[in-house]
C-alpha cells in the first residue's frame, strides 16, 4: 500500500449534539446537552478561579480549597457526602487547578437529582472543618516530597520556575512545604467566599436526561445561590518570553536523564492557535511516531521510549509553554540535547513540506470526532467553548480553520513562536551542575 | 433490610447487548458490536500470549514483539502504519500484559477498514529486519529504565518475583534487562511464529458499521491465513506457599512504601467474584475501609489501595500504601492486618455489601462509554475467561453476562470466609520500599501495578 499521498483529505465525520445555554438571574451559566445512548450523566461545575489567583506566600491554597470542598458543608459531613455518592456507585470529585476549580461527577441517569444536590452543596456551603484541613495539609506535605520520586515531574517543575519567573505559573499548583504551613482556615474560607459565586461559575450537564426537567431542578437548587455584583476577577500581568538561553542541571540518582527544553508559549485565544496545532503535529505531537521528534529521536535513533513536543497543549487563559521532552539514558545526553535543539531550529528556520501539512490537517480534522466520545468530554468542551468563546458551531469552524492553514502560515508561526536561540534547558538525572554525566557504579 | 433496590442487569446488557461472535474456518474468533450513535469504529486484535508464555532467560519477549509489529512488514514499511493512522485521522497503540497482547485502532466510520488490512497483514508478515530490531531494542530498554526509576514498579517487581517461585508471573511483563539485551531477532521471529495465528487470536470490532457488510471483508483478509499449530496448554502451577515471605527494596526516595500480596484465585473460580467485592469494600472511595482507617483515622498514609485483577492463572490480591514521613511501615502493615481481622469478626453490613455491588455495577457503565473501551473489555474476557471450570454461559466475553449476577450472589459471610481462608500470614508476601541509607530491622517488599506495557 502506498501512503505517499494522504487520502485526498478525508472529510470530517459528522458529529452533532444539541446544546441549550441559559443564564440564571444570579449569573450562573447553564449548558445542557442530552445524550441517551448511555444511561448516565456527567456534571461539570466550573468556577473560574485557581492557583493563578493566589500569591507566592499562599502557594497551594487554591488546590487545597478544591480538595476540601467536599470534606464538609453546612448540611453534610464529609462522610455523609461520600456516603451518598458511593451508595449509588457514582463518581464525584472536587478540585482546584491553575485556572479552574469546582466539581466533576458522573452518575447513573436515575441518580442525577442527587448529583445536582451534592454539586450545589459543595459549591455553596463548604465549611472547611479544621480537622480536615489538618489531614489534607499533612497528606499534601508528603505528596510534595514524593514528587521527587518522579524525575519527569521534578524536571517539569524546575522548568516552570525558570520560564514563568515572576508569574503565578512558576509555582506547582500543589504548593510548597513552607507555604502550606502558613495556610489557615480563614484563608480557605476567604478564597472560597470571594471566588465561588454564581456569576463566576459554569454548569455543564451532559447525558441521559430530559432538558425541561433538569432546568427546573437547576433553577430550584442553584437559584438560591446569591449573586455578588461587585465580583471582579484579578488581572494577571502577562510574563515576557526570555531573550537568552538558560540551562539548569539537577542531580538525581536515576537510571535516566529527563530533559525539558523550551520557553514561554501562547494563550488559547491566540488566533495563531490553529496554525500552531498543525506545527505541533508536524514537530512533536502525533499518533504513533510520525512527527519529527519521535520519528527521528525514537524510531530512527532509538534514544527514548518517550519523546515529544507541543506548544498548544498548555495554552489557556494565560500563555502556556513550548516544551520538547525526552527521557533517555545518561549516555545519550549529548545526542538527545542536540537532536531536540536541531529539530526546534529546523522547524523555526526551514519551511515544512506540503505533505507534512496535508497529513497533519488530515489527522487533526479526522481525529476531531474523538474529542466528543463521552459525556465527560462533551461537558468539558461546553465549558471550554464558553471560557474561550469558541462558539457552539466550533464543530464546523474547527475543521475549516485547520484546513485554511498553509505552508507559509506554519513557517510564519514557527519563526515567530519558537526561539531556538533563547531556549531554557532543564536536565534532571545523574549529572553534576555543569551537565557532566556522573557515572553510576 | 435492603435500603436500595438490588442491582439490575442494565450494565451487563449495556455492554453485551447486540454482540455477535463468529469463528472463521481457520480458528480466528470475530466479535462484533454495532453502535450507531457516533461515527467511529474501534478495532482491536487480541493474541493469547503474554509474559505468562515466556521462559526464563528470554523474558520480555511478548512485549518486545509488540513493538516489532510496528517496525515493518512485507507490505508496510517501518513508520507506515503510523503514517496511515495519521493521514486517516485515527489513533493506534498496543499493550501487553501477563496473559495477552493486543493492538488497536480507532478511526472515523468512513475509513476504518484500513485497520483490518494492517492487522491481517502483520499477523504473519512482520519483517524483523536486524537494523530495526537493534534500534527498537534500545527503545524497549529505555522503557524498562523508566520503570527502574519508579518506586512502585521497583517494589512491585520484587514482590511478584518473591511470591511466584515457579510460575512466570514471577517476572515483569517488560522483562529483565539482561534478557532484553541478549534477545535476538531470530528468537523473536520464532516466538512470533509460535503464537501469532488465527486460532490464538480474537478480532473485536465495535462501532458504526454494518456487520453483514464487514464480515465478507474480514473473511477475505483473514480467512486465507493458515490456522497455525495448536498451542500446547501450559502446565505451570505455583506450589502452595507455606510461610510468609518478606522482601526489602532500597531506593533513594523521600517516602516509604508497602505492598502486601496474597495468592488469590484465577478468573472464574467461585471465590474470584467475592474477591472483587472485597477489593471494592476495602478500597473504593472515601467510605471504604482502608481509606477510613489509614487516611482518616491513623493519618499514616497519603494513599492506600487494594487490587485484584482477573488473570488466566491464580495471581495476587495485593495492598499498597504510600507512607507519610514519620510513620512506620510495620505500623501500617499491622493496621491492614487489623482491618482484615475485623472483616472476619464483623462481616460487612447489608448496606456496605449493597454499596460495593452498586459501585461495581455503575463502574461498568461509567467506564465504558467509548467503543474502544467496550472493545477492550469484550476482547479481554474472550481471551482470558477460557478455563473449563467456567460454564458455557460465562465463558469468553459471556463472562460479562453473568458477572454482576455472580457478584450479586456473594453474601457477607462469604466475604468473611474469604478473608479467613486466603488472607493468612503463610499465604502472604510483604514488601517494604525503604530509603537507600535506611537499615530496617526485619522488613519486606513491593506493589504490583496494573500497568500494561504500552508501546
């Protein structure tokens, strides 16, 4: 079989779902989509807050608020909350990430009203019991230590500290041992009261239900939640991309060296996002090992099991990061570093081929359907469509935008958004601080 | 008194409703399930060969072979399978574990049949070019090194290697490094010739297609492949363990870890169903016994879990716990024993039993929305639920038809009896993972991951 030519450019498989959007008088945005194939419902309740709104001294605050929301409310103890969910075999978690916090649940269809009731309870009535705060802080301190057991995470954390210096994203959302100790019950309660308000919250419900009935339930249960008219999210000043190359070598007694190379990335709303998706697919993110970095460094040179790159994957409300990653044996350190840097430079400086662009477009448009396989995926899409103003016609506009990307466009964005002369390199493994491999006996 | 209605059969019919099974004349089993709600098709082919089928000195071959099936055939050059996947907007991968190796594709419904073409070809026509073999050997070794850097993997490997003395569950799926280094392309080809045949394979298709239209195509592509030699059944039985085994792994780590493994029944044994319930009662959710005891009450761990997976042969039911600094492995170990003791003396309440049954039932629905997930579940049980002890109505993928009924029939006294019978000190292997410079007085070993080895 010849695969020199992509199959003409396959059409995007037809996917369709209806969405109903409404805003409650208190500002809560409700997004509903029925899907009757599976007797289940996913609930995504998302408040637009997270560790981007905490300061350095409070690192870890938002993620602990997220974790503690289901550890007690004015109407239920943690045991009653967990007991109600688990008795019906449902899944439910609360969380605080970098830019969003809230609750996610999956319930069998006949348990949806219980799911809504519990979701509302944790969003509106969390009490942050002192004994639970102590428990979570103690556990968190140990989790922060155990991150050192995963060299890839250790390298990623160190990389973020450098490229996001002075910006909230330099911190791990999990926080630091030193800042955890500072956090008091009042801090959790204040953060919760300030940000968890209906006019800062989106509620997506997807699955096997009747829209009219669920609308009534939501209006009744969430309608009581009081609007905060003076709510304003803080402004986060953007960070500047570095202008010089930086290197950091961290010693850790491991079998492999874990390497991150890159710099500041882009915001999700950047109009060049789509051209950069095509670039990502050509350079380092593709199924199997077709893109350049995995094809050359893994499939041809056998340097690694895991190696990839991307800039769009971390694009959010704030600019994310451009990264190239590899985990390899210390003996391969030089070859891996030069290979990643060479491919980044080549992408930034030389045009890609028509075949590469066409293949990437065929992949991105053809694979799009797989983003909408589950209720949870559709709920997540509805939230993103709202946050990034994608429009619910995104199912049509996305393939059009991808198909509109040209070779020249890829060359322009690669030259603009990649800086091969100003890369940050972080290496974690059996190396000294100058990057010399320390031989292990 | 029942406080909730008994579990229904919704989830089992959700999974097996509409499933058709056929066998080609050459022995290939074909399972199809049409689903027309989304325009996608998942295809997955299973081979009943995994690290269970390997020999000492040649461990890791099943997994290495999985990698080689992407490295070129007589029709598809190296990289071409991935390129076809890219250009058709699909995804592919493969995984190997103790009992099986499986390869999958997901594509949009208007172009998925390229998957059939690839699988039919690479079942018998993989090339094993020496230069590809040598370069991929490095990749597999790098994959193994990721595991060596992982504290759980290190401990798990040691516990299974200690608990299993004769049975091939002794070694990890990825194999031992020295065996990988010694492997040759000729060995690999011989192993491939032994196991990759229609009668040792199951093809599963789930999604938006018409079975009557697809079967002639399957027949045309796969029907001409020779049946292959019938695999001799393995006769490897792990002798009964007579006395506790303990193992210590030293590693530079900021947190200590514990694994306790007990020899437990194989898939389809009467006691296996109760073991699944026990796993849920002990460790699913915050109201589970281990969470309540270790996380909430003792506050001695960051996480604790119980695991029991279906395997062709008797395997391990194991516990794992990651300790908070300042707590002693021996104390956490003791707390787990106390909880097991408590289960014998105070069997679970009706509500606790119903909760666990509900959790298992709901999980089958909530975890299997996607065609690929359903194809994996159907193929996995078709491949491992093969013992004669399983009645016809529960054999192969039909295992899923009766699973909830069998679990529903387990009573609290049965759970207490299982704990008494299996969770004895003589039947266990205890693994401690301790800091490099620590000097544990008398300590033991590891955790097993359910992690498949993906390519």
